[in-house]
C-alpha cells in the first residue's frame, strides 16, 4: 500500500509542478514585456502568490524568481521538483515522456545564462506541452492520466485565482477538474467538493480565496 500511495503522490505533484512551471513562465513572459515599457509592480506579484518579497529591484525579481534554484518559490526550484518526480516515475510515464521534462529544465538553464532569456523560456513552455502530449500517447492507464490532469487543473485554478486571471477561464478549468476528479478514484475532502460543485451548479464563483482553498484541499493524499 505504501508503494501505491507514494506513486500516487508523485503523480499528483508531477502534475502540479508541471503546471506551476508552465503558468508561471507564461505569466513572467508577459510581465517581462511590461518591464520593457515601464516599471511593473513585482511586489504585487509576490503578494498575489503569497511569497516573500526578498528582491531588491525588478531585475533581481526576474533573476531570483525565475532562476534561483535555492529559492523555494522560484520557477527553477519547481522545475527541479517536476523533473525529480518524473525521474522516479520513469517506468510509469516512459523514458520518452520524461525526456521532455529534462529538455524543459535544460531550456530554463539556457535562459538563465542568456541576456535575452525569452526565447529559451518559450522552448521550456513548448517542451512542457510536448510532455503532456507524450503522456497521452505513452500512458495506457486512464486513471494515471486523470491523476496528472486533475493535478494540473488544481494548480491552474490556484494560480489563476492568485494572479487574477479571468473568471471565465477559472470556471472552464473548474468544470474540467470536476470531470477528472470523478475518474481519478482518489479520496476527496467533502467540504471542498461541495464548494466546487455548488460553484458549477450556480454558474458563478465564490470569492477567489475560497476557490483556492477548496482546490488546494480537494484531494486527500
């Protein structure tokens, strides 16, 4: 039983870290464009993500938040966790699928050493999308695919809520999460389940913090 639980946890966190890297990189590329034209409010980003603002300026924020692997809130740290879980799950997801995670991490490393990191960061995004397509091709077990995809939805809703991304996008992702949740066979927290299903039935969302808390606590692992 312990082995099964460990594998399930790793699948779940592989999905979450995979999406955390993807959504954060996508957001930061847009944020980087804003910095070219002005002085973006990086302190507000830290507050939205509930992370400490330890950065001296915008440049320090970009470099530290994206590339400092010793910073537990950084994209680089999330990418390392993503790859670490993938390596343990090599037999489950296949070596081919794992290779896309390695390429994404390599691309982030290339971006760190570049004066114009946007191109390499876009490669990382492309590699993550290729990883997801490879999961569909190489993982025969539908329950495993649904755990990964449900975890992606959990992280996406949480990140979208924190970053104030459009409500209709959160609503769409919530429908996908509930659909996948019923196919993972994972135990769920009853109170969180009620919050999410009622939000769908009523056609609207409660306060963003309530949604974030509900999705974060949805699965009992």
